[in-house]
C-alpha cells in the first residue's frame, strides 16, 4: 500500500519530513530482531586464554555446544581483548531457535572443567533485559535484608515425652495432634478448609502438603505457617524424592501458559505439559513433561483394555541424584538432578520393558568398591524370546544380572528396604493358559555374582507380598481360583510366612517356609517400620474386617519349639485378633509402637472413624467421627545416631526402660491427683452453697434441724414442708496399683 500525501504542504520551504507517515513501510520492511536473533546464545564463564590457544578452546567448547544441537559453520565467535586474550565469553549461532533454547536449558550452569562453569543465555534476553534505561550506569550494591530467624521445621522431634504427631482430615477441618496412649489426642493446630482434596506428609515429615485448585502449599514450623507455594492449576497428585529435595506434581489437565493464562513461576515452555518437577529449595520448576498415552491391551475376548496410569510416573533414586521415567515397551529415560538433563543424552532402549523399580538404598554389592545406584526391570516374552528380569547400574548402565523366564503372564518387583534382596513375583500360566501359579525369584544382591534363589513351593496365585523392613523375612497372601467379577463371595485366602534358615557363619541362608494359615479372608499386609511385628488384615470388604497381629520373633522356650523351627530365624506367634467394621486403611506410627485402622469417608460413609492399637493388638482408643477421611502419622527423618551408638542403647535398654516407667508413673499419678483435686473443688463449692442456703433460710426465720444430712424447715402457711437432701461421699482410703 502506498503512503498518503494528501495532507502534506506543497511549498518546498515548508517541507517537514517528520509529518510523513511511514508506518506502513516500516511494518513491511522492518527487520524482526527477536525472530532473527532467536538462534543466538551468549556463553559466559569461559577461561581467558591467549590468542594462540583460542582454536583449542573453541574446539573444546564446540564439543559441548554440539551435544544439544548443531552450531552453524563459523557460528562461534570468541572476541579478544586489547591484551590479546579471550574475554571469557562467546557468541554462538545455532541452526534453529529450538536448538538454542535446548542449549540454554541443558547447558546453563554445567561445569566446563573443575574451575569454570558455563552460563548460557539467549541473546534476545540480553537485548530485552539489558537495553538502555533498564540497567543503571553506576553500580549500586544490592540491599541485603536483615537476618530473620526462621521457624525450626523439625522442632516436634524434641518433644520431651517422645510423642508422635498425626494429621486428621474430617469434614472440612484438618488438624495436627499429639498422640497420647491413655488420653485423647492433644491438638496442635486445627483449621477449616485447609485443603480442597487431601493432605499428605513429605517423606521425612518436614512439611504437610495441602492441595488446591491453583497448586500445592507446604506448611510447617511451630506456628504451622506456609513455607512454600507452588502454582500448578488443577493439580491432582504429588510425589517427593526420598530426601525432600525435589518433587513432582501431576494434573490430568494439560497446563495452559500464555499471555491470557499466566501461571506464577512458569514460562511459556510449560504450556501443554501435565508433569512438573520442582526444586523445593528455589521453588522453581526444573522441567515439565506431557503425559504419554498408555497403550491398550487386548483381553481374552479380544476387547481392548486400557491400562491404568502408573503412579509415581517419575521414580527417584535413593540418593536423589536421578529420576527416571519409563516409556512402556520401549525405553527408560534417566535424568540427572538438578539439571534434569538426559543421562548420556539418550534413553536406555529396553525392548518390551513393562516395569522398573529403583533400589530403595544404595546397594552394597560384594567385591564392588564404588557403589552405584541400581534398578530392576522386566520384559515379557516377545516372539521366541523369553521374558527377562535385569539389574542395571546407573550411571555406568552396566547390566549386572539377568534371568530368563518362561510362560510368564505378569511380574511384580519387590525390593527389600536395605536393597539386600529384590523379589520378582512371577505369575506363570500353564501351557493351556487355563490356570495360574506363582513362584518367587529372589535376587540376593549383596552376594557375589548376585545369585537367584527360586521359591516354587507356592501352588496358588500370590495376591500380596511384603518384605520385613530392615529384615530378611517376608509374608505373602495367596488365593485359589478367583470367582467371576462381581461375585458376592470373595475367594478364601491363605497367609504364609517365610524366613531364612540359620547358618554357621551367621549370614542369611536359603528361604524356608515357616507356616501357612488357611481359610482366611485377608488381603493386606502391614509390617511395623521397625520389623518383627506385622498386621495381616482384610480391607474394603463387606463380609470380613479381620485384623491379625503377628510376632515373628516371639521368645518361645526351647522345649516348646518344634523340630522344624529350630533351624529357622523366626518364632511365629499370633498375639491378638480384632475387628474394625468398614476398615479401609491401616498405618503404623514411625516408631512401631502404635498402629491405627481407619474407616475413611473417601471409601464409604458407614461408621467413619479410627481405632488405635498398640503393637500387640490391644485396643487403646476408638472414636467414631462423622466424615472422617484421613489419619496419617507424621514420618520421622533417619536417625543421626551411628550404628555403634544404637547398639549401645539396645544393650542398656533395661536401664532406659526404668526411667521411662518412672516418668509414666509420675504422669499417671499427676493425672490421678488432678482428678482428686477436681472432686475436692466440687465438694468445696457444694459446701459453700450449702452454707449460703442455711444462712438464707435462717434470715427468713425458718427453723432448721440438721439430722442425718437433712435440712428441715417449719411448715409454711399452706402446710407444705420443704426438704433438701444432701448425700455426702467421704473418701476413706486411696490405693494405687501399677499394672504391667
């Protein structure tokens, strides 16, 4: 379109160029700086070297830069100073803006060598934030705010009575309480509308997490103030790394981040993503990901069956150095933290991979000096190739052990808490594929060559399996033929206990069957966090609500032991049985002293509430609370005591026990004294009232006779007699008896 000259003056002397409208020409021919410079980045933090060393440095830097994209030919410019040395920075042009963006995300903050760290920024950002007027000519030192003492986030650990805390969610209220053995829980904080869906603790109990439509909030300290806030609209689930350094949030709705939908703390790069991995210390997202569609499978009738999403999708290594995600049937992607760069810039290709699990602790393998993280994976049968279970180390990606399996329908991976064993529960089908049986493939990780022990004495299908925490015993539940879906009668189950046999050297021997309890309805196993004690229960059933409390280290006299038990590392004893109608959840406190059973309103609305038991199965407290949804014990961080100090405490446990018994007795006596004093105060008030009534009647001229606790007055004008009767209770003697 041509410019308009209709309103310009015609006299040459009065011509004013500033009055001409050039906007249409500027729009047509103006260079788009932001678009043309998007492929450029600026590298800071480079070493300063003489001009003759510049080619060598350029070659070294280019090797780093080309790891995330392709730098254009002659696309690296490293300026020189007047002294003939490089300035410590360089300008780089990539083939595309996407490659430049990848360089910023993956290389910024990465080490170049032991003394230099690369700082990578987009050139357009420098133009945007560093243009004239945005940076002052004179340097002004930043104001350092005065030091403010923050709340001690683990102050609850210093409780003089060593009590544990728990969180309750009932109705619209969320409260944190101290647990008391013989008294009702003591409230710490109780708030309305603290969450919009549910609450959970961080793994070491530092934070309480509340869920909201706009994101998650972290609470802690004595005042229970908000410590952190993370914006993720529509968030559904949260998962923390073991050391609480990082966490993942997930929403079923993809994020919308643009000019019309800004999200605090997030950039346009998070648009369309479902997962966000956060750095808890900085409060910033490290990286975001979209949901990968889980492929459907075909059932026996040829109908597609869509698999459920696996949670957590991103799984953490025990040392918080890696997080991994599986693309089912294809690969496992391992990312290094905190940079979130893909390990060795490529995913680990494992054809057909169905599941994987990190070792929950750093495995201490025989003959290995430098321990690496380890994960276990399995693949199904593909064509003529058998199913396979493998152990792989990270970061070296060395496969340390594999095992081929045949006729496999499904497999589940179960690590022991100290990574001494990993049990692969293998469901095998017969050749006709009409029946299923289970065997256990136990990898003994700490032993030389990682031998595999097979437990194949199980005839039925294993529906639940659980290792003893910090131990080497396990419990499993088996079921016979499972009725058709929707059948009114659930299948009968059996509970089996296994332990290693004793050896001369003290090392765990082969696993042996201890006992099987038949004709049960049990479907859940809950070990004490300290091991030894286990609750086997029936959850979410309409017919049975059984709770069985077992002790696997019962001190049984030698003459009562059966011959088959003498060579085993377990002495099994059923301590107690109980029932809790409508039980949906069971949870041990972190010390293993108490266990709670919950009938949650999340599952049903019948007799919601909780029961509190001690580890022996003795019912201590029972409360029915309307719309009771959650009871979660506050976790404790790992102990700071060394193994030697812990051993010394165990040796002197009887001495400590005496002190604790005295404290418990003093507390109980204090409670009794408070009851007696309250009664005495009531008696004093009654006597005062009685004296005041006598004085009032005497002032009115009534004749009073005190006889046998009665106050008699003369008849009134109508012939009525007023009688006040007093029953006096006198305490003759008080005795106190300590039981247990």
